[in-house]
């Protein structure tokens, strides 16, 4: 599916299939059903991006369908505008209101966002129902059909072709989007902001972006709906429908583009069958299908959380991505600090968590072409120090300078942009992306193409350069043979190497590694040591937090030792090894060995 040639052929075949179905002698009933399925699919495609990929649950998509429908219906009936114009006005209104709502609500996390979507879903519904200009709950009548050069597209098979071509184009655009720089950033949203921001991704911006795109998909569906029904009223745009769209997404497979169409199709067919069948079975009239939907939803969530499409996807061929980047030009690199010059200057940084001082006035500096170790027993404050340098945590006091400029106080993505890159003590990657895609995430800041160029495939040139860089960094850490594996299938050792390759992809001047050897086998550790030495030779400054003392003593030029948040000593590996204070800290002996007078090797920062 990822081979571009196959994709083009496949896409043309699918588009041709729409034309073919239109030529079949289908009864009107089925054409109408397929038209509704197409309208639903458009909305659910947006939900796949927003909820399945981006992890933002929305119950409010039906309201955006309503905005698209009402805008077009109102402008066509009141001002006689052409539907071909009002679709864009609808998109502009939906897009800008989604952006505004997004700015207001997408900072919320946990349950607050879904609650907020319910709130706006309800308020837009009552707004539509109470505005005199929109005909209150009776809505607007006499909406014209869509015509093209006198050809009536307003219903039946012509409408079927129009709708399904839009559905397919929407699906292709989403598939293109997900397979791009922007797509990787979107796919990183679900793992939490920490890693994404460390790669320079402005997570709020991308959340607002997918929220807006999803709303615009809904808006197009609303436009089609208004001109298909020839009338609009608030009822199809209420919260119940918002929930139903989410149901379709979950049923089909909320993480997959084709899951959207599967879900819309199955829901519509099931609904029709049940509406006829259930009252007969039960012997009374009522919306019994809703009860069945509830039960089906629970069963799907429990036994098939990836949705029904995943059953089909399992049987589809999935050849590895063609390595089309080998001829691409290398990315430009930043000018690096001169070997031996000071890269990082940490001055009396402090971090308090309530009453606990996790980092207590720590100072040290790091030079280009040096590997510095930061060691100390568990809980000494090493990871916290990392988080202070990289902007993940705010300082209680003190200052961090990078290449002569104060970086403390900047958000982590801006610190990343200046050339500090890191790995995490607890590996943070996207299991359902390939190794190559995960690593390319590190090169995010070295590209600039956005969602639209990705959807239209105008980003391929840049994309190949980014992938070339990712492949290169993977080869460098010895993972050249695993480019196309799913990251989730990697053992711990390769996972850590993946993080190093990802960090290197950002072309850093300072690399912070938090326990890179944890979980590595002996041979992998030796290879890691070789990579670190090579990076040092290239002039990289490295700060290494590590418990494996063989590795630390082997590769470090300089070591800082922390204990209970404080600076215990620093010096060369030999000095640190000879220090009774360090031995006491690690072994927990309580003899008094910390007097500076007995520590001639202690170097002040
Ligand atoms: P190390 O990486 O050296 O093992 P850490 O920096 O992870 O140590 O932790 C230092 C101390 O700060 C520990 O006592 C830890 O429990 C505490 N700590 C770390 N992060 C937080 C936090 N977010 N909130 C409260 N305490 C924390
Ligand atoms: Mg730690």
C-alpha cells in the first residue's frame, strides 16, 4: 500500500469503481443509501484524523456539519448564491470557528476536551434552532440542488458520483497527509506532548490544525447534505448524531482511513435492517436499534478495539516503503561550535518539588568535542537536571546558557530548535510507526512543508531529504537493517538506539542521553560506546547520564557526580573512581568523606 506506483493505480481504480457503480442498474433506494453513507464517511474521515490518529475525542462533529449545511442553505436561499461559491464560504466559516474553538479548548486535557465538545455541540444546536433568520426548528426550505453547467447533480446517481469522488479524494488526502512530516507530527500527539515538543513540534498548533481539518471535512458533508435534502433543520446536527459519528469511527476502526468508510457503511446498513427487523421481532414500535448499537459498541471496544477494518487490513499486502530517498540531497547543517569551546553553561540551577529540592544549586559546563558524564545514585536528580536543561521543567532558580545565550525559561521546542537534543530514560516512541518514521520525527525542524502540501503531495522533495537523513542516522547507530520494522516490535536495546538516531536527526550541537545503555546487551553497549566516540570526534558535545560504570569510565572525558540533588564532586574518570566520597555515595557508607580538604581532585565549576 505504501508503494507510490501501486497507490496511484489503486486510487485510479477506486475512482473508476465509483463511475462503474453509477452505471449499474441499482434501485433508487440503494443509491440513496450509498449517498448517505458517503455523507457520513466524510465526517468520519475527519474523526479518524482527530480522534483515532490525534487522540482528541470529539462529540461535536455534527455541529460542524450543521455549520456547513446552514451556511450554504442560508446563502443560497436568501441571496441566491451558487452552491459552488457557498461551499468555500462554509469552509471558511467552519474553519475559522473551529480554529477559535480549538484555541479555547484544546489546551484542556483528559476528560475536559470531550466535555467541551459536548458543550459546543449543544450550544450550536440550540443556536441553529433559535435564530429567526435560520427558521428556528423548522429550518430553511427550498434549498436548490447542485448543478454543473446545467447538469443536475442534486440527487440520485450524479449526486452519488459527486459525493463519492469527494469521499475518495478526502481519503487520499488524509493518507498523503499521514505519510509526511506533518503527518508524523500529528501521529506523535497521542504519545503526549513531552517527546513531541522535545523534537521541536508545537503540539498545540497541530492539535488546532487537525481539529480544523476535521471540522472542514464535516463542513463539506453538511454542504452536500443541505443540497441533497433540499432543506435543513437542526435535528441532524445535534448531539445524538455527534455520538453516532463517533460510533461509526469506532466500529470501522478509528485509527485507519478506510475504517471511516467501513464504519459509515456498516452503521447505515445495520440501522436500516434493524429499524425494520426489531419492531417486528419485539412487536412494538420504538428506536430499538439504538440499544443494539450500544451493545455492539461495547462488544467492539472490548474484542476489536481496532475496529472491523483491521480484520480486512490484516489480509492486504503491505510491502515496505520504496527507498526513494537515496538520491536526495543532504539537509543543510547548522554551524557547530569549535572543538573545546563552551557549549553549555549550567549556573546554580535549582528545582524544588514542594518541600523536596530535587536539584540543589548545581553548576557545571560542557565543551564541544567532549563527553561529560552525570552520575549519582537513583533519585540524585539527574533526570530532573536533564529536564531543566531541556526546558521540560521550569527552574526554581539559576540559569542555563547554551552557546552563550540564556535558554532557561524557553519552551522545550525552542531549546530543541537552538540545537539541544535528547533521549528519554523511559523510551518514548510511536509503536505503530516504522523505525524510519520515528527517527524522521527528529528532523521535524529541518523541514517546513505543511498539511496542504502534504495532502497534495507537493512535499516529496523535502520528504525524501528528511527520510534520507533518518536512514543515515539509523545506519550510523547500526540499525540500517531495521528501517521498516514497526518500532513497537523492537527490543529494548534497539529502542534506545532509535532514540539516539532520532535525537541526531535534529542536527544538534549538544546531545543529552538519559541512560542510553539501560537494557542493552554487552555487544550493543560496545557499539554504543563506539558511536559516542565517533560523535565526539566530530565535535559533538554530549552529556551522558548512565548507570553502567564501565561505559561511563570508558567514554567520558569529565564526570559530574550528584547526590541527593547536590553537586558531590567532578573530575576525570580516574579522579572520580578514586574518590572515597563517590564510593560512599554509591555504597551508602556513612563515613565522613565529603570534606573538601581531603578532596584535592574536586574541581570547582
Ligand atoms: P535520577 O534521575 O537521578 O534517578 P530524578 O531526577 O528522577 O533522579 O529524581 C530526583 C528526585 O526528584 C527524586 O526524589 C524524585 O522522586 C523527585 N522527583 C522527580 N520528578 C518529580 C516530580 N515531577 N514531582 C515530584 N518529585 C519529583
Ligand atoms: Mg533518572
